[in-house]
């Protein structure tokens, strides 16, 4: 006997409604209203949105699957697989990736989440050239390796999973790097050395040097600007490494947080009277960011986290963590 198909109705969400009704106008007006601030429109954004709008729609294709034992059949709607943007597809990927990481990648040693942040003054270089986000990620890993060598006197090889995040809690453009790293690493003889303490200020200093070297090499900044920023009391470079994971299960939880989607559908709402999309953020989701959805600012914000095609913003630097 055929089962009853129960659609998940993405069209009822605020995100879907905004994109469905206003994305075409957003494309038409992008050059005049957004290009100066956000750079040239990337074609991948149009592809991602169009695939998302068709995700789970039976009119766009489905498969009928049948259990060989009991004969029950169900309909399986084709998905868009736009990881990092589509809430449904990303949720599935999150669970599969977390399980794979726990069972295959990680050893049962302590890990830390290490978050690297750059000054606001330097973020515009990464806004207009997304290729540099990969270089920023490698700069964070290099800073960690040099920190290990400086504090232990040995060239240790840690296990590192690196994630590029390009958005902040207000779904604004805010490029930063998350590392899930072992607390220590292996020497050339394969012996693991545990590093119990992480000094965020020293890590930030190594990271600052790596980022300066990157941007100087790309001829995007001058030595004068480097000296100016280096002379500030608070340079804007920061590192946070207080989140620890003692077991693989805890490390999985941290890793899944690192690749969380851009926004939470539960925090989005319409203010029909004011013609605004509201997004709640902060601790307890008590603060509200208001965006004029008729002016398409909410669309621009919702696309801020699309880094690469196919959601490719996760880097695995070692074959086996630990």
C-alpha cells in the first residue's frame, strides 16, 4: 500500500517567501544598489537560490522508493544539496559530517576550538576577493603550527579541521576562521605531545604576522599601514581558544557548531506593517536586526555566507586528527 506524502512546506518560511517574491528584483537592481559595497555579483549566488527554491518541490522531480520486504512505498523529493544555505540540506549534511568526523577522522584526545578574527579595516579585502579566504584559513593554521613550535621547541604536527566563516551573528559580512585542533601534536617519531595551555595573545601575534605577510604579498596593503596597525593598543586581531572538547563526542558537537548554517529560520520573522524582515540574535536571541526586505537588503545578508560553490568552506589539514 502506498504511503502518504507529507511535504515539508519550505514555502511557508520567511526565507523562502523573501527569495521567491523579491530575488528577481534583487538581481535587476544589484549593480546600481549593491555592487559598490559588495563587489561584482557572483554567478554562484543565482544558482544557489534557484536550486534552493526548487528543493523538495514534487514538480521538480521525485523518486518512488519501495521496501522489498513489506512492499510499502514512499515518494522522495529531489533535494538541491546547496550545503551552507538550504536549511534542510545543510541539516542532513551536518549530521552525516559530524558522524563521519567522530567515527573516522578524530582520535580520542583533547581538542580545542580556536577562533581567529581580523580587524574591520582588513575585512574589505576578503569581501571583494573570496579566493583570499582560503589563504586566510592557511594563515590561521600556520600561526597554530608556529605557536606549537615556539612553546614546545619541537615541530609538532597537530590534527586540524579548519572552517571558513564569512558571517557574524547579525548575518553581516564578518570573515573569521574556526579551527578544531588537537591539544598538541605528534613529533617526527610519531609520539603525541599534549599541550595543556593555549596563550591567546601569543597566538594572535603569530596570526597577525601571517595575515600581514599575506596581504603584503598580494600588494593590498603597505608597510606603513602594517606599522600603523601594529602600533595600536588593540590591533583588532584576536584569538579565542577557551572551548575545549575532552572526547570525540564533544569534538563532534564543536565541529558541527563550526559549520552551522548562516541563519536560523526560527529567528526570522516578518514585520508586515513596517515592511521589514527581523532577525533575532545575541544571547537568548533578544536583540533584533531589522532589514528592509522590499529594498532587498535581507536577500543580500542571507547570501553573505555563500563562500564557494558546493558549500566548500571546510578544510582538513591532516589525514587523521591527533
